[in-house]
C-alpha cells in the first residue's frame, strides 16, 4: 500500500481528518504496517501499552476473559483506533484484541502518538471524545450482559 493510499485511509480516522496530507504521509511513513491472520492476537490484557493502532483493513474484536468465559466488548473495523487508552494513560492494556478476519493495521509508536497529540491539541480533544463514547458503549454492553 502506498503512502498516498495510507494517508487517505488515515484521513478517514475521525481524529486525523483535519491533518494536512503531508502530516498524514509522515505519520504513515513513521508507522509500521502489520498483517495478522484471522484469530491472531494483536495484544493481550496486561501487556505494555507501547503503541496505538489504526485498522486499515479487516475486523478485530476487543475482549477480556471473565470467570464466566470470554466477554466480547466490541468489534472494530477500518478507520478505527485501537489501544490509545493504554498509551494515553501509560497503563497496561485493559483488554485483549484479536483479528476476526485477516487484519491490516498501522502501528503508531507510543512516542509518535504522544508527539502528535502535543502538536495538535484538537486531536487530543477528539481522542477524549472517542474514549468517552467508547466508555458509554462498553458500559451499556456490560450492563446488558449482567442482566
């Protein structure tokens, strides 16, 4: 996939939509593309939060292991951001993520992600909004499971 194509995909990520094309290309260039076959784990709950990921193609599920078994929290697809909460909070991963289909992600190193937020405070606000929406959806899902 070319840098131009990756920059256009990154523009579809809500928090990156207002970045200029040159910044998006730089972000794509400094990030690592990773392919995972269906079923492979991207990271596990408790792992070190060393990067955030953007789904370029495919689907992933966020889940955790509970006493009652595996609990699927949500499913993510193209243009979704994964793992930013741990990076921002400097905390271990709060859940595990597995490829549902063959998955192509862009791995954004923790330091690159933090520098991006420092340079563009508007992005930080968008990330906080997305985290708030995710927390609300997760809370609703967990409440419906416990009924």
